[in-house]
C-alpha cells in the first residue's frame, strides 16, 4: 500500500484535528472524482514504520488519523489502524472508503469513524443532504455505528 500525500485537516472528521493520509491505487474510479491521481499505484510505501514516523512528527498536534482510501488493501488499512490503537492510544482513527459496504477485513473496534460510499456527483459529497455517502461514529468497541452524516450538511439561511 502506498500514500501520495498527507496533511493536517480540520473538516474531514467532526471536532478533530486530523492527520489525513491519501492512499493511492484506488479501485473505485468514481466519475467526477476530485483526486484522479489517486487511481494510480504511485507514492511512498505506507506501513507501520512510515506511519510511526508520521505520528512521531504529528502525534502531539493531531487528535485523529484518517486513512483516505485503501480499498484495494483493506487488510493493511485495518492493520495500520490497529497499530495506531496500540501504540498511540490518545489518537482516534478514521477510514474513508469509496465502497458502499464496509469490507469484512475491517475490524470496527480499530476505528472511531468510517465513511462509506462512492462519490456520485449528482448526489453530492458529505456536505449535501442528498448525498449517498455516510459517515459513522463507531462506539462500544466496534458494536455500535451511529450515522452522523447530517452533521456535515451545510445550514441554509
């Protein structure tokens, strides 16, 4: 699994300062995708060593780590989330998947948030009330998924 870039963001996960890691080799190829460069198998290997370096660098400045993609390597995404849970327990974990269903390789106890759904331009992104995408808060050790998508919708005046 490889990542192309990373950054500290404030809007991907509610009320969190998030280290967002963009993973390449996306198999979803959503029409209208704003990150088509992530369709290619490019970038730097993302593994526990490279993630550990990132978290040693950013770990005191962020509250969450979000894996943006990784649908081609869901077992690896799950392993990296477990690594964060075990070695950086003060950080929350999130995964953005372009699939409608959560992969069986994902163990929800390793995550605090999961977004599902391909980008469909006519339905809009998470900020649209017509979106097909869903954002879930995960609690109770992975047993409870609460849909928090409506919290992203822009308020109309």
